[in-house]
């Protein structure tokens, strides 16, 4: 995220006063442009997730129509992509760990965090999710390429080989570990001639 980006946040908080305090504090002190949509119960939350686009969710666990860890589970079922930062009054360590295991990305206690800490939690959670998605896509692409009958390789901008499939290894007669990290022309060219272009 860059400072000139607008972050769209879904603030799920049943207390209208707490929601106003949190959003006003963040808007006033954040180095980022923030746009809040408030939801006051689980039903509104699910509806918002279906109709609008967000960068992250700030979630109170205790809502009029959902309580505790069930709230995280239901929100996570509605969206696997968005980071969820739990913001709750409970300071139980076990609850925080369970919240993370149920799909929360961070767990903060109301009244015990600074605006800077909440802002960093939001930003770090967004970046973690972005990385996880990129890694997942790369892993899926790698699996697809690995079963391809065509020789496949991924090369970075400096011509370093970053990934190969089994067919490529068989074609050049080297194990994967001896190929990764080498320049493509080191693997593909022998005695002034190249069998394949980079």
C-alpha cells in the first residue's frame, strides 16, 4: 500500500459510538486515506461483503446476531480473501490464539492499542494476504507447469531461471536443483550453440 492509496475498510462494530471513535481516530491520525463502511451486525456485514469491495475488515466479535468465534467463522466463510483484524474488549490470550486459528489475521484489545498499532495491523494484514495470494497463484501455476508435456521455465528480468518443470529437466539432462538460479543461457547453450532460446 502506498500513502496515496485509499483503503476501503469494513468496520463491524455493534456500538455506534465505538465505531465513530475508531473511524474518526484513524481518519485523523492515519498517514493513509481511509474510507469506512460501517456494519452493526453480522447480517449487514455479509450484505456489505457481497455488494462492495474492501481492503480489510475490522471486526468486533460480539454482535447482536453472532457472538465470539462464530463471528469470525461466518465472516471468513463469506470472504477468504480479505484480512480480518479482530478488535474486541476481551483480553483473553487463548481467545486471541483461537481467533487467529479460526481465520483472523490479527487480534487487538479495545482500549489497549494506539492508532499507529491499528494502522500497522491493517497494513501488514493487507500485505500478508496479498503475498499469500501471490504465493498460492505461483504454487498453482508451478503445479500446472510441472505436469505439462512441454518444457517450461520461469525466468526473471536478469535471465535467472526461477522455476522449471520435469520435462525441462529431462530436456537439458539436469536435476532441478542444478538449474534453479543459473542464467538461462548457461543451461541452454553449449559450445557456442544454443538448443533453445532464453
